[in-house]
C-alpha cells in the first residue's frame, strides 16, 4: 500500500476551527478498555542476547498465546522451529532459547480472540531482513564505525544557532551530475571530494562550504512503499509510510538483504556528517502507520495503539488512514523510547515530528525532557498541525498555538512561510517578497520569532492572532520544504511574466527574511542552486527525473549559490540574528515607523546578544519598484544591497535618505 503523504501536511487547522468541529471527546467503550490495560516501560522488550542465551519479550496484554518463529533466512525459508512464550507481569510475554541465535531471524505470532494473527517482527525490531518482514538478531557492537565511541555532533547554545538543510537521500545524490558513487544511499554522505562536471564541490563537501549546521534527512526508518527486492525498478518515495520504526530503511543501504549492512552504513553516514561538523536530524512519523489491521502495532496488540471513532473505525487525523494514540501509556512509552534509542545507538542530533499535533502535549514534553537528559544539544521540532480532526481534545494537542506549553520543542512558522512567498495552497498567490501588500504585520510575526513584541499587532496576522512562542528557539522559520511547490516553482507560478533573474531576486529576498529573523532558519535542499521540481506539488512518489537535484546548476546559478552561502555566513557572524529570550528581542529589535506599503525596516540595537555591531539596520523592499528610506546619519557598513551580500562589507554609507532597489534587502551595520 502506498501512503499518500501529505498534501495536507502544510495545512494548519487552527485550534479555534477544530474546537468548533463536532467530534467525540469521550472515547468509545473499546478505547476506554485500552486505557485500562497495563503498560511496561522496561528496556528489554523484543530481544536480549546474553551469556544465558537469547531472550524474547513482547507486550501484548490481551493475547491468549504468543510464540516466536525462528528462521535461518530473511525471507525465503520456512520456520526452523519456534519458542513458546509465557505471560509475565505488565502484559509482557517472555520466552528464551539457551542458544546464542545471533545471525538468525524471527517473527512473533499472537493468538487473539481465538485466531492466530499474521506473523510480525514486533514493534521493537531494531534490525530487519529484506522489506522488513522478519526481525534479525545481530551484534550491534560490530556495526560501529571506527572511532564511534568518541563520535558526537555539534554543540549548540540555542536552537537558534542551528541552520537546517532538509534533504532526501535520493534527491541529494542520485543525479549523474552529483559525482557521487553511492547514489541514493546512506554512504553518499561519506564520500569526500565529489564534484560536478565542472569540478565544483558536491555532496558533503558542498554542505560544508554552504555553511549549514544540520542536515534534516527525510524518513530513514524502514518504510513500506519501496520494494527492496527490486531496487533496479528505481522506485521513489519520501518514506512517510512507517513499518519498522527502529530499523534503517533497506533501500538506502548497499545490501538490503543484510540487516547489519543497513545499520552499519547509516552509522557511517552519521559519523561522516559529524566529522564534517554537521548534525543529523531524523524526520520521524509516529503519528500513523502505513497500513491498519496488518501493521506491526495491530498484529501485536490489536486496536490499542490507535485512536478510533465511536463506531470503532480508525480515526484519521493523519490523512493516511489512521492515527496513533500517544496519550495511551504504552504508545507514549514507545515514542519516547524509540527516539532515545536513535539518539543513543545512532548518535542522532535531532528529531522532526511529522504532523506533531496528532500527538499530545505531555508526550512531546516527555520526549524533550528525556532526550535532553541524553544530549542537551538535541533539537526537537515538528509540524504544529494535523491533516484532519481527531478524538484527542484540542487542548491536549501539540499544536503550534500550544508551543508555549512545550518549552523544549519548536514548531514550524506557517506565518512567515505564507506571508513571504504567498499561500502554500494557492500557487498563483504572491507574497511580501513578490509584491503583495498587506502581509507586512505577518512577516513581522516571523521576524520576532512569534514572541510577544510591543510593536507587532498580532490581530493583523494572517494565520496567528497571538504570540505562541515563549522564546524564539521554539520557532522554525522557512519558506519551503519537501511539501508543496518548492520555492523556485512557487515563484514561477506566482510571478507571471517574470524572468528567471526576477525570480532569483525574489528568492534572495525571501530567504534573507528567513535567515535574518529570530528563530531557527530551515531551507529545502537544492534551493541554493535554484532547483525546480518541474511544478509538481506533491512529489512523494514521483521519479528521480522530478525530484533529483541537477548539480550542474552550481555553474548556471553560481551567483545564487554564492548569495546563499554569504547569507548563512552573515547569520553566523551576527548573534543579533540569533536571540532566544523574548524580552531581549522586545528590547533590542525596534521597528521603524514605515508608511510605504511593501516595506519593513527595523534595527537590532545595543550589541544585541553580544553582537560585535552596536546596531544593525535591516530593510526589506518587497515592491517591484525602488523605494527611498531614511537611515540615521553615521558611518555604516553595507553588508547586503541590491541582491548582493557580503558579511565583510560591500561598501560604506553615511546614512540619510537611501534608495532600496526593487525586491531586495538593504542591511547595514555600525
């Protein structure tokens, strides 16, 4: 089953709208029964190998019987024998073999309501065979790259110091121009010295040169929609259809049939990124499963892990056929322990939660608390919306509007996204950066990181009507991601009659707003070379010809790439763009009283956040004509002007009445 991930994922349903939507706040009698079941938070679920043999444990409190089926092979041969399990405390079934079964495969069979369910690798499989049908018993210590015990990601004082680059393994490396040998694989990011046809750096060297701090990889757990037995078929998918949450996806390894290979190669990717100074963020999709009755959740504890409608059918806030029930203790335990496992075993530096508002606030706070106890540098953020209504009461949802209740979690700002480039779902709708007036106050909401500010009138916001972040570290600013039209294509649709030079100019302005705003900047891979996806909105299962980045664009759009690289360098050079504390932002970020529509002007004062500059003046002109502005007289260094940027300076200005060219930013320091 192919899961249609998310033309809805960018569609924020507001808390007020959902509150008015009829839905059953009371769980059905069946759901109430699930809530009364015992839970278990021990670390020995699924499998443990020690000097006494191999031990299996499965949480299945309503099962009548459970057994483990053992296999020599990952897919072909029948069961060699099985291990009977007996019911223990807390709904856990246990069984052991005196043998060290490393190298074997296994599944569980559960007897439920008098019927043996289909075999399942269980919900806690950490290594799997081809297509994830059977779990594998491997020695994880033998999968560690050399130097793994000393490996760690970058340190962060604040989320706002991160610069996030969202990428898909295939998009990034599969095009012939990438110069990468392991195309579409974890190992692509381990290759140094790769270049395009003109000798310009690609791959991980490109990321280092660009200056981003973290790569956000689209789902890399074992997912459903790619047949690992037929990779030459060149099937593509984003991977938002989870099967085995705790094992790497086989199609990204060089040998999907070998469970240890996919584990080892994913670790090698992480270590290569860390060696290059880059953190690795995993896109995680705990809000739904690829299938319903035949999912690993359903085959171990039928019904428990999901929310249901009063008639017993699956609720579907994900838009993908079901939604999980994070408020139930065992599902909450699963989510928390799963991300902790990835953080410990794979040294993952952050987690992006798909449709995070399907989860409850308590679960997300526990995720943040326990992850930060492992590594205080871990970044946690997600989509603060759902794709549909849910039985989970609105007040409990991890919505964007509830960010203030989740101090260790950040949310995407659809405010700055839609205000700067135009509404995501209306392809011809322009935004501030493309000449539309009326979005200025919503852009300001993004500039102050959705914190309370005396000069920002939230009542005029397009999406949000009140501050929702306690600090700017709770906001991810962006104008595009894998969902919907990428920025290049959105500008093409919303700027009729424009030239490519016009559109590149608009992209520079849009990203300058994002990268100079308070909060954490986030960009979509390939936009630094002005990549297109041929106007396809939802490319989740489209071929490489749509999704792959053509790295020859490094030649064609060299100036665009240079601008992005210098923009990132400018943000890194000035802590004033990276404040977290809301009161500090309110005190040091001062908007000018501008009458001209399509113009925003403000100052960052008082050596904000220990910035070397006493003051930074930032002016955005979203109009398609030049405008004049007044800047206090004095000795200023121009760092951005007329579609060019250089942190070291482009020249000097004495202030006074200055002209800001059309569709551009003027930034000065003193």
